[in-house]
């Protein structure tokens, strides 16, 4: 046995023991729903939208939250271990336990009969490989680790954006296809709630009135490396060139992945670029933006619903393919041009021409339905009742 897995094995069997004791002592509470995530500090995204709809349809249920962002430091790991003890109680006593990402305690127990573990994966569509699809890659788990922790096991139901992506989630989760349901992505409901859209636009431009008569470019890169041990983000875009070519008619917003929000290195072009923090959600930023620039981020799926121009910019495509890879051929799959040079990117933006039909085709492939998703999923979850 590789000794580096010894702490994981100890934690695994300790959590399993506690779970079995709690499952013996406490009954399942038929009206208890627990939402859990380790990727954020507060309820957001898919979990937030599903919770709102559950309360709307089933106000008599009891709702509990295990929302705590994991930190990779020693103190952070100890703190999160204590948090996992709470999650074990939630797993043992909840009728429905709902997550939006990897969640370690789920994979080290044997769920008791009568409970359901529901995965609302945070990324729409199928783009970058993840889960069991990355075994053998530097990004993914090793076969030896999988001998000890069966990642993405024990899901009762998984909800995805389209029937076309079911085979990829089946592979990534090692899950039967009939447990994967293409009902949509709950957070995309925001784009079709006109009252909330108008409120977000008004609040944004009230805070940033200098952007009112400008074209807003949103740059949203994916994270690199280990999820919880990020170094400062070194922006690969030459912001000075973007500003020089595009001039005062444009402004650039930078939104970092949740795992990358600690720090960032960017050239000082403060009158052209704004690094956004948590005051606006990524959905709100997409609404107020005219153009998206990304690299390999799954934000491209959500943004395609708005049918606006999308450009792709990266200088490490080959390295990323070796590290993680994609479910599709990257350059023929993306719904917009791919650039490795900032001048060429800036000139494309300035010309203002894009292939809308390509974006519509992309959207239709990756979304079977895009309205009232939360309502459909909640109805489906409770359909047996």
C-alpha cells in the first residue's frame, strides 16, 4: 500500500463507521432535504435555484445546508474534516442529499435504503473531461486511489442539460445511463426571468455608470492545476494590446473560476479592465456582457443560450489536452474562433462579425430545454411521491 493514501484510508473508514452508527441510531427524516457543496461559501448556482423551487413546491419540508469552501492548507483540511462529520449526519438522516460537485463523504459510505443522493453537476454540457474519464491523466485520479475511494459512486439521480451528453456523464461517473436525466441546468432559469434580468442590469450599470455606452467584454477563463492549491493567476491576454486596438468604446470584465479567486496578476490598465468579485454572479455578468472570451471553461454552454458572440483564447491547448483532454475535438467543437494572439483577437472583436448559426447549432445540441428547468427537476425528484 502506498503510504501517501494512508490519511485518506483512515478518514474513509472513520467516516464510514460514524455513518453506520448514525444510520443505526437515527431514522431517515422523510421530509429532510440537505444541500451540500465544498466549492463555495454560500448557496449559489444550481443548488440555489433548485432550493428556491423546492420551497415553492414543498414549503412543508425541512431544508438544511452544508455549504463550506474547502481550503487545501493543513488547518483548512482539519476544519473540513470536522465539517464532514456534520455531513455524515446529513447523509444518514436526509431523504434527499443534493450536491453540485465532487463530495468525498458520499463515496466512502454505503447509502441506506430510502435515501437519495442527487448530483446537479456544476458544469453544463460536456466539454473538459472529468471524473473517471480522466484516469491516467495528470489531472485525474490514479487507479490506486480509486481502489480506496470510488469517486462519483452512490448517485441515485444525475441531472444534465441534454440527452446528447448522457454517455459522457455515464463514463465520468461510472453510472448507468438510466439514472442520468436530461432535464436541464437549474441556474439557467435566471436568463428567462425578465424581472431579475432587468434588476441585475440596473444594479450593474448603477454601480458602473461609466460602462453604459460601452461594449462590455467578459473574460472568464477556467482554472489550471490543482483545484485548491492555486497560484496567482497570470492573465495570458495582453490587455495593453486589447485596449490599444479597441479603444474607449470597450471595457473588459475579468471573472475568475471559484477555485482561482484568491489572487490575480494583471497589467495595470485600470481604466479598461475590471476584475469582478462576488458582488455579481456569473449569470448576471453574462447578461450585461456583449462578448465572451474564454479558453476551456464550461461557461460557453450557459452563454450560448444568450446567442451572443464567443471567442476562445489560450496559449496552452496542447498542454491542457495532455493534462486533461476534451470529450470532443476542441477546434471543430467550439462555437466561435480560436486565437493564440491578442492582436488577432482584438481585430476580430473590432470587426463585429460572428457566426450566429454556429452558436444556435451548439446551443440546440447541448440543451434539450432551457426554461423552467428547476420546476421540472423538482417535479421529477418528487414524482415517486
